C-alpha cells in the first residue's frame, strides 16, 4: 500500500522512450533466428499457393525471390533505424507524424495486429482439426472450439513471460532447428513427387492468366510488409543497427522464399483447396506439419506482443504484459467466431496503409536523422508527412487502375520516400 504523503509515480511509457543500452542484447543471430521463425508459417504457404495456376512456376519463383528480397530488405532497414534509436514502432510514428496524429496510425496498427493474431489462431485451429481428423480423434463439432482455446491459452502463457528470453532461449535454440528440419522434410517429399510427375513438365507449364508478375510481386511483398509495424518493437533490443539489418533481412528473406516456394510446389504437384490436407498427405507429413504448427505460435505471439506495445503507448497506465493478456484474449474470442476468408484482399488492404506509412518513415529517418532530438521536438501534427502518407494510400489504390503493369507496393513506396526526402525539411 502506498504511504500517505507520497504521490503515486506516473506510469512510464516504455513504448515512446528509447530503450536503455543495457537492455539491448540481441545479436545478429538472434535477429535472424527470430525473423526466420516469424517468416515460417502455414499462412505463408497458403498465400504462396494462390500464385498457382495463374502464373507459371518460373514466373511465380521470380516474384517470390524479388518480393522476398525487397520486402525483407524493408524490414531490415526499419530494424536498423529502431536498433540505432532504441525506439519502438509507436516512437517512430510519434517522431515522424507528431504526437497527436501518431495516435491514428498506432490505432490502425493495433486493429491490424489483432486481426493478424486472430488469423494466426484460426490457421492453427484449422490445422489442428485437420491433423486430428486424419488421426481419427477430432470428429466432434466442439473440437474446433477446444483447439482455439488451447492455442489462445498458449499465447496467453507466452505473453506472461519475457520476450527477450523467449527469443534467445526458446526460438533460437529449440524451435528453429525443429522447424528447419520440418521444412527440409516436406520440401524433399514434394520434390520427389515433382520428379515422379516430370519436373520439366511442371517447370515448363504455362500460367493460366488472371494475375501478372507485378501483381504477384505485390502479394509476396504484402507478407513481409505486414510485419513492418512490428519489427521495431523487437529490433530496438539489438546491440547494433548493422546486426539488426543483416539478421532481419537474411532470416526473413530465406523463410519467405522457402515457404512461398513450398506453397507453389504443393499447389503444382498436389492441387487441393486445403493446403494443410495436402501437406499431411506427404510421408511423415503429420509430424512435419505438427512441428510447423507449434512454431506458428510465435507468429501469433509476435502480433500480440506488438499489439500490447502499441496499446501501452496510448494507455501507459497498464504495462506491456497486462495489455498483452487483453490482446491475446481478444484474438482468441474473435478466432472463435471469425471465418478465414478473403485473405488476399485483406493483405493488400493492409499494404495500402503501411507501405506509404513506412515509406515516409524511411524517407525521414533512414539516413542518420537524430531521432532522439526529433522525438523531443515532435509537435502535435507534422502536416507534410501526414499529407504524403494520405496521398500515398490513394496512390496505392489508383496505380493498378492507371498503370496496372507496375503494381502498387514498390511505386508507392518510392514515391513516398522521394517526396519525404524532398519536401520534409531535415534538421
């Protein structure tokens, strides 16, 4: 109980203050392990399968490699800024857009993080039910509800612990080796099927149309870009900016290429409306998918943790862990009632907001800006960056109508970056 005569200590807003140097412990390998693990997921494979049969295998792989390198490179760039400054995503938004206006993108970020966390739980639930039904144990109607509650409970349990310890001791040492072995096994199995069918036939199979390479590039970039509002919340724990850049870029790019390509391969050799069912048909698929499913928990955890950091930035009276519990419970409740549908438009809609948002942030902070000074001097609204961001959202949606061959993500990012460099005065 607080003693009489002593005022209560004001809540510290950890999301808006630079992280102290003694708490910045992530090395390059920690960043790489974290982002490889976050880049692996059944959801990523499912999105990869969307590229087929519209594209040929050659076109799909081209889009996957380019999109992964670009998207992961953007993640790495933001990670470097966060590591150099010690700021979370909310702090970067305050620095660039002003204290009061930053609440809007932070709120949008919270909404999309709850949405992503919910989708991850739905993916894990559906995969669990598919595994259970193949094993002959999950035939009752209430099994999906139980599976949702189990995975939601796992996220709640993880969010109550230390994020740094989770990354360094659980993900890097335990989860990462298991998920790599699972991916190697599934890749080997489906490549064997491809060679049995005739790899040259699959390689030379033409696309059926309906999606161009640039549109596919947007879809591939959408996945790493969906992590842009989260990356700083983890990268601020990095010892050096260069380590955060290299680890994040390499780790995520490898995982994204691998999972998208595996999704394409499965769709080519074993077409199925349900990717998990197709994966389970592989020899040893049950064990491999189960291990990937366990690794999927850290994706949901990543959304919940960052959602908690962002919410704490707006309402600092509760700490990150307390808000994490609230966000995890909200995701679990929504997963009980939310059907998984319209995934591609959902991803592209999120990109339309966060591609220009971070194009402006990169344009403002990417080349050695004094983020501490800018954060201290941040006014209520920085009108020029706000206008560029809003115009960038419009640009993202108009470009496919005017110049469909160019796609949306890359041109919008470049326009916002260049406009910010030219129009926003640098101190």
